C-alpha cells in the first residue's frame, strides 16, 4: 500500500509541473518553456522579411520589412529607430527622447516639461506650467512665462535687453545705454545715453528734452511750444 501511494504521488507531481517536450536540457538547466501556462520565449521571421524576438518577461524586439526596428522592455520602456534615421526612447513613466535624422534632439519628462536642441545650435526648454526659454543660434535668449510675458537678452556682446508683456507693453535697453519703454495704451518714453529724453502719448502729444536741458512739447493737434 505504501509503495502504491508513493507511485501515485510521484505521478501527480510530474503531471502538475510538466516539462515542455521541446525544452532542451543543458547540464542542470532547462532552456525553453518549462511551466504549463507560462508565455514562452522565442523568435519569428515573416515571409515579408520582418522578424522579432520575445521573452517570457514581456520584453522583445522587432524589425519590420521597411527597416524600422525597436526594442521593448518588461518595465514598459523601449526604443526605436525608423528607416529614415529617426530614433527615440520611451520610459514607463511617460518620459523619453527623440532624435531625428537631421540631428535635432529633444527630451520630454513625465510632468510635461522638456528640452530640445536643434542642429543649427539653437535650443530651448519648457515646463509643465507653460514657461519657456529659447536660445537662438546667435546666442539670444528669450524667456516667456505662462501669461505671455517675454524677456529677451542678447548674449552676443551687443548687450541688448528687451521685455514684452502680455498686455502689449514692454521695454528695451540697448548696448549703448539707450532705454525705451512702451505701454499697452500706445504711450511711450525714452532716455538716451547722452541724457536726452522724451515721451509720446497715445493721442499724439509728447515732449522732448535734449542733453542741454532744452525742452519742447507738442500737442495732439500738431501745435508745439
């Protein structure tokens, strides 16, 4: 009776965990699907020339008939290269990167922020709130906030500095120290490096004072004093 019980127990153990008939025994290791219900690893090649691999953990790779290829990982990340030379990566958290065939490169983050660099040397950044920065190939950087206010700094030794606001107002200071401001209503003022200054009003009136202190004004109707 004991011998029969042992034989039945052995059969049940073997039946509950069968070894794939196609699995290969290498030393002490079984290569192939060894567990009933577990996805197998393997590879494939289609008649059109596409091919791929897949693994038990969900990762794999592919190459299609047009030359596009990619890999994907068990954690949800992956990468690809298309037939045109563009390539990219993606991560499980939604971040990733992209490089096109012309050398333009960009990254994007899970929170909606990112950055980019163009082949011509220009670059930029943006954040999830809508704030951005852009530096052109000449080194001039422009900052913009989510409300549309913009500041530009000329970094190429000319020293120009400008701001533009969402309401249409702004200011500019050039490398020589001349300054001007303008308002949303159309009025403006300026101060020159030589000490002269002036104002312009939206109705066409204004004033001017030269470096020696001589002053003149004019009205909207064209009269002056």
